[in-house]
C-alpha cells in the first residue's frame, strides 16, 4: 500500500484529555514525514473540552508548521435528537468537520435510529468524515450508512485507535470488514486516521493498514494516499 501522507483526526491538550500542543503534534507529523496534519478538537459534549469560542480564532495558527500543512477541523458529537453538538456559526470557521457518536453524550437508540441520526448530521455541508463507526454499543446499518455517505460526499474512517482498544469496542473488526465491503461496492472513499491524543501517536496507522491490506481493499478509495486527492475531496 502507498504511504499515507495525512492524519486528519488528532487532538491537542485543549480537548481536555489529550496531551500535546499544536506545535508538538505538528513536529511529530513532520518526524513521521506526513505532509498534512488535521487538528480536530472535541466539540461540546465531551467533558473538559474547549469552549466553542476557540474556533473563531483559528486564522492565527500558521498554515504550515515544520513543513507540514495544517488544516483545522472539529470532531462534533451526534446528539440523540439527530443534531450536532456545535452550532453552525462555529462550524463555518472550520476547514472540515468530523462527526461521530460518543457514549459521553449519546444513548444507544438501536441500529436504525442510530444510523438515521448519523445520516441527518452528515448532510451539513462542512461534514467530510464519520469518526470510528465501529462499535456495537451503538450499532449501525452499514449499507445504509455507506449509501448515504456517497450521496452527501462524506468519507468513512478506519480508526487506528479503535483497533488498539478493540476489546472495548464491540465487534470493531467485524464492523470494519462489513463497512469496507460496502465502501467497495458503492465506491465510497475512506480515510485512515490515528485519532492521536498524544504526539507519539500521530501518524500511527499500523493496525488499520494491516486490516485494509488483509482485505485487499481498493487503494483508489483511500483519500490520504495523495495530497491532491485529499484536498480535492475536502474542497468540493
């Protein structure tokens, strides 16, 4: 498989339970020879995370640090009423949004309603990625999710951190296998992410790559193998 050139799902210390500064994360990305780093702090709903006011001042952060292109996102929570946990005035300041279900602010409503809530939220024009859709604590209908992702120009994530802690994420590997099957069937792109909460984990994709290579997944559908492919997806 081609080398991965970007990590778009990472957190700095302002997320409340992560441990690096933006510059420490960027230096780690440079050391891993990544070309793009996306910093995507947690939105309201996760204990201790940053106040939304943070997103109004992203323009002061250099667009390049240590030779790495910096892009600004947010990992926004899906709420039980099918809305996002960050208001639109802040979402507008982002380069991209990642959306996902977190048990800290979501109660399982069953496979079909969980899927329906995700699909509602992915219709926001800034949403480009679904984070860690892999845990049967909040089960999903993968065929419906993938078909909606195609319709709304959203990529699905294979999250390396989930695979590290797979024993806590019910049926994680089986769910990724099902999801990737439908991604190939419907030609829906994926993103491979570290979900790093410390500089030492930036660019850590090893378990995700092993899974994808074992399935002989179509590499043309992996966004972060080429800079132009990823940036075109983000900008369209």
